């Protein structure tokens, strides 16, 4: 959720023509991360949860890609994007570790 808030705030500064392009794409992707984690945790099986975590990680990687694109388009500086990019790395590691534990059947 913290990442989603950061990205929404950053995207609010994108140029108006990007409203229905990059802004919509990045906010949709970042909102999908916690939404898929929540939906997966509400499922009845480890397999379903692991699947939703994989989907969440895909959305996380989309978010990273769109954020790097925003830097290349000079909508953000590298310094502005760095806190979110660092958080993306941290969340990615957490999702990978949790998914691995679910698949292996070890206790959470």
C-alpha cells in the first residue's frame, strides 16, 4: 500500500496528456499489487495464494517498468523515482520469499 501511495503521488505530476496513457497504466499496475495479495490471502488454498502472489509480482514489475519509462521521458528525476524503485526491490524479494514458502509447504 505504501508503494501505491508513492506512485499515485508521483504520477499526479505527470503531464496532462499522459492522464489516459502512462498515468493510467502505472496507477492501474501499482493498485493491482496489494489487490492481488489481498485476494490471494483470502483464497482457501496455498496454491491459489501462490498464484495470486505471482500475479502481484507481475504487476510490480510493470510498475517498475512504467516508473523507469517516466524517468526516461523526464517526467521524474532519478532521485524522485529512487525511493519507489528501492521499495519495489524490497517488495519483490518479499513476494518471492512468501511464494516459495507457500509452494514448499513450510509454515508462514
